[in-house]
């Protein structure tokens, strides 16, 4: 009897899953992404930069192969898109057609940051400010296609930036002057101030459901561990301390924005926590999976580790897909309020009447 019941439940569940697949309607009308290489889906492919990875073994576990994603498989932005019910991957800005832009665009660019100069020693990149200019052009394009753009307020906007303002700016003191101008605390404030302006621009472009990721444990990234003194510890703790100052200021910024813009909802994702798999009961090797160039990228066409689900990092900078999966699922459905606050992405999806968020 219990067995029959279980079978019945499984059949019902399968029908449910099937239904979702058949109906295939995304939970929101569109999805836009901004930020750095952790979410870039190919925008750097045509740029002159060392931060360009459209060659194997990158993409070896991705259905379309090497697309310019900085990992073996999907990025967490891709997986969030799937959790939102989008059947196809949202195109990079450089390739988005008129028919695609009303579903969403990915503007992210490897080596870019909040600050304009961030990543310049690696070559060309699309800074956050330029990504927002590009989004403004997308909206002009929608208007010229006679679209009523009021649907933009129902969409999810993901912003994953700030990491390069540390690893490809502040901490490279022979190429950037920020560490001579600012203490780590002042630098965190300056970044937060500029990001605040950028988030308000996004709001002014019609965004009302905005997910803002904090920075990862930058002191644990293999290139940082391999280049700087860890003082016998697994990570460079002074780097993590600097990143913590930023994250600790980002959370109150999000609260402030929610207070000031009562017809929008912003949320903070604790990347430090979820990307280090805290509370996930999982522990992975911190040795990069692929064979590295001097610049800590994968050597083109080299043979990587056989089992990518055992490594935290694919190359010397970027997470393997297994970590992206964890980041995406916990951003979408938080395991704890420490993962995402005050909302996870599934909460943002459910908020329908964007005019009266103040009571929530
Ligand atoms: C656009 O759509 C919204 C919601 O459906 C509607 O309230 C508004 O009047 C429309 N605007 C135009 C210019 O058609
Ligand atoms: C720091 O470098 C930037 C270029 O990246 C330059 O515009 C600025 O003037 C420099 N500031 C100082 C105080 O040297
Ligand atoms: C978008 O671009 C237009 C035209 O250049 C400009 O007037 C407007 O201020 C921009 N909007 C935002 C929010 O930056
Ligand atoms: C929110 O509004 C207060 C009061 O007007 C202002 O001081 C603060 O800068 C605003 N913060 C943001 C992030 O918009
Ligand atoms: C992120 O999570 C960690 C615990 O894993 C916590 O110590 C930290 O305060 C959180 N950061 C923010 C800004 O909430």
C-alpha cells in the first residue's frame, strides 16, 4: 500500500514536472544581467584583452561548447535563468537580436568592475557604467520596435560586480593607484557610493526587481593565493578583510534603497558565504581543474581534470560549474536568511504589485 502510494506520488510529481516543461512559461517576462566574468556569457569575445576565453577546455561541459563563459559549464547566471523557467540561455549583448532583447540581455564583461579603470591592465572591457549605457540602448531599441516597455518592471535584474575592483585594481599596486589614495575602508565606501549611483540608474531605466551580489572571498582565489603571502593560511586574509568591509557596507545600501524606492525591491546575495559552500555540507578541492597559463587562465586545448565536480575552481580565477549550481540554487531559494536578504529570487518573482512594496 505504502509502495503504491509512493508510486502514485512519483507519477503525479513527474506529471507536474512535465507540465512545467510543456507549458514552459518563464516566471518573469525577462531577465537582464550585469557584471564581471562570473556571469559573462561571451561579451569579451571580440575585445582585445587577456580576459577572453572562447577556446577549449572552457565550455567543455556546456551544450554549446566554448562560448566565452569563464568556466567549464554554465555560469550561475545561466542556472538562475533556468530556475526562472527560461528555456534558452539569454544572449550576450554583442549577439542579441531584436527578437531576443525583450526576453533579456547579458551585458557582463570579464575583468570589468564598478570603477572605469578596473581591469585596464588586461585590455579592453565593458565597465558597469558602459553596461548601463548599453542597457539604455536596448530600451531605445525596444521603443523603436513599438514595444510597450512597462513589462520591464516585472523582470529580474542581476548585478554581480566589485570582485575586479579588488583583484584587478586595488591589490595590484604597481599598476593602479587606488591603494595609495584610499584605505580599505575608504575604498569600500567609494565603491559603494559609485554602485549606489549605478543601481539608481538601473532603477531609472525601469528595473524594479534587482538582485545585487556581494563580492566573493577574494583572498581565496587561486591567483591571489599563488601570488601573495598567505602567512601559512589557506587564503590571504587581508584581502578577505577588505572584501568584508565592502560587503558589510553593501547590505545597508540595499536596505536604504528599499526604503527610498518603495516601488522597487532590491536584495543582497551573500556571495562570500554561498560561494565558499558554507552550510552546504560539501567540500571540494581548491586546486584549479585545468592546466594554467602564467596568467592563471586555462592553457588553450589543454586536458583538464577528469572529474569537474570535485573542484571548486575551473581555472585560477573562476568557479567550476558545481559551485555555480550551488550559488544559483541558494540565490533562488535561500537555505538561510544569511544567504539572501531581505529576499531570495523566488520571493522577488512572487512580488506582483510593484506599487505597494512598502508594507512587505
Ligand atoms: C503599457 O502597458 C501597461 C500595462 O499593461 C498599461 O497600463 C499602459 O497604459 C500601456 N502604455 C501604453 C503607452 O500603451
Ligand atoms: C590615479 O590613476 C588614475 C588613472 O587610473 C588617474 O586618472 C588619477 O589622476 C591618478 N590619481 C592620483 C592621485 O595619482
Ligand atoms: C538614457 O539615454 C538617454 C539618451 O542619451 C538619456 O537622455 C537618459 O538620461 C539616459 N537614461 C539614464 C537613466 O541614464
Ligand atoms: C535615501 O534617502 C536619504 C534621505 O533623503 C538620503 O540621504 C540617502 O542618500 C538616500 N539613499 C539612497 C541609497 O538613495
Ligand atoms: C555573510 O555570511 C557570513 C556567514 O557565512 C556572515 O558572517 C556575514 O556577516 C554575511 N555578510 C553580510 C553582509 O550579511
